[in-house]
C-alpha cells in the first residue's frame, strides 16, 4: 500500500512564538504519517524566519520548508505560493496562531481515508466541535452570518469561513485557480466553488480557541466585507 | 448553473403558485395579494429563530483553553531544552 504524503501550508506574519509551538505539536501528533510543513512567511519583522531556520536545523530541511516572500501579501497568494513547493498528494492549510490545534490533523486524515473525500473541512459549529474565547456579540455575528449564508447561499458546509482544511492536491490546484476574493472571503469562495464543482466534501468537528497570543478583531468593516462577499458568491458561483 | 439562477427559479415557481391562487380564487382575493408579504415575514421569523437557537446551543469548549495551555507549556519546555529561544513577551 503506497504511503500518502501530506504537505501542510502555514502562512505566517509575526508568529515568532506561535510557529515554534505549532511545529512542535504537528510533529507530536503526526508521528505515524509522512508529511512536510511549508511555512510561507511574508518578511515578518519579529524574526519569525530566524526561528523557522532554527526549527529546520532541529527537524530537517526536508520536513520544514521555508518559502518566504518579500512583503505582506494576501492569504490566497500565500497558499498558491506554498502549493508550488508542495510535494505531497494532499495539502493541509491551517493558521499559525494556535486557533487550529494540530491534534485534529489525524482526524482529518482518517476522515479522508474512510470517505475518499476530495476535501475535509474543519467545522466549529457542530457537536464535538466548539469555540472558546468568544463573547456574546461575537457569537451573535457568527451565528447571524451563518444563518444568512445557509438561507441564501446553500454552501453545503456548516462552517463557511473556517480555514482548517485538507485538500487533495489536484483539487486545491483546480479550485484555487478560479477564486478571486481576498481575506477570509477567500476561504468562503474556496469551499463554495468546490461545492459547486461537485467535489466530495466532508466535515470533522474541531475546537477553536481564539488567539492565545496576540489579538483578533471583528469590527464593522469585517461585517461589510462578509456581506459583500456573500452577495458576490450568490451571483458568481 | 449559477446559484442566483437557482434562486430565481425558486422565486418564479413561488410566483407561479401565487398567481395560480389569485386566478383560481381558492383563497379570497384580498388575502391572496398579501401572501408574498406573509412569506417574507415568515422567512424573517425563521431566520431570527435559527439565530436564537444557534446562539442557545452554540458549542463551546472551555476545557480546550486549559488543554491548550498545557500543550503550550510542554512545547515551550521542549524548545528551551533544544536551545530555541522564542523570546515570548
């Protein structure tokens, strides 16, 4: 039986501490799997790349690939950039800030093997999953956004804006080519386009602990961005 | 087919049923004219209901924060032993 290789793409910007923690946890939880971690750093001023180079000495350069970029560019392009250097049959995308815990990686892989799905996406909104660190307002906007999306967009997944996902490499390459949005709407467009193209998508519950180090914001502009994104997706997909 | 077309298809079907009801006079005329309004109000109520239910049963995981802190401590320990200085502020 041929062994599958998993390429994990992690975009980073000023994640000096978090990236080291994430890498440690990935190695801890993926011991029986063949994988590589591709870190796409956008020239972080806090020395993230220095830490990554030290991690490379520790874990090996075949396991940790540093594919940096000259300046802060978008998330979507970060995935494209990482994808060019991915040698696995599967690509996993995740955040560097520990909101996505590497302990769920085996469940993504297992789900894909069981169902032969093209995409496995993590969902925070089902039993077994969950969120910690959100106040009532944040939960309200999240739930409101979700109901809007389910009512008008019929996306086929319960968590539209999540970015903890496993793709078959060929599927990611196919879908990412047709996506034009930026920011987190990019994640929405990815999964909706994949759903429209008829790809088999499965979900696994994940828990999401909001940013342990650093801050994450949700303001009026993000809400407007979301609504614009939703309208765009209704008309364009 | 684009999603917007699916939605239009649904709206056209509903409109056809509505016009049919008006023509056939199964329902009284004044009531029938207001059906679209009732439908929209129903949709709004459904939406609010779903938001409320979702909020009530929003899955949370307070224990995860605690587990994460343990993982972070374990990771930091390891990094210290390996001489990787992350200068956590």
